[in-house]
């Protein structure tokens, strides 16, 4: 299991379009992936789950991956968040 804490730097946080990018990236991996914010954990491959966390700009989240490609999943999702969801 791999775990990484990260700050969401883009202004709108993980809403609508950025959340869709995040979920699409998470679905590229076989591992089970979760996002935690303030003790709430949701499936990173679920749009409703991600949106239910209400992640705004500047929020701290934890990305957790468990599976055969867990490190690749963490690295890919952290890179996406750090890029502020640039295409």
C-alpha cells in the first residue's frame, strides 16, 4: 500500500472538470485507489465520491493506492494534482 499527502493548489479544487480528469487518471490503474480528506475516505474512481468530499483549492488530501501498480498510480495522480490539472 502506498500513501501520499498532497495539497490541491488549483483555485477551484476538485470540482467538475478537474474531478473528471482525476477520475479518468485513476481509472488507468488496476490498483484500488482512495482519496481521504478530514477522515473521510472515498473511491478515487467515483465522481460522486470525489465531489462529496468538497475539495477546494488549498485543501490537503491523502491519496492511497493498493495493488500491482500502486506506486505508478500514486505518482501519476500526484503529478496531475501538482500540474493543477493542466492538459
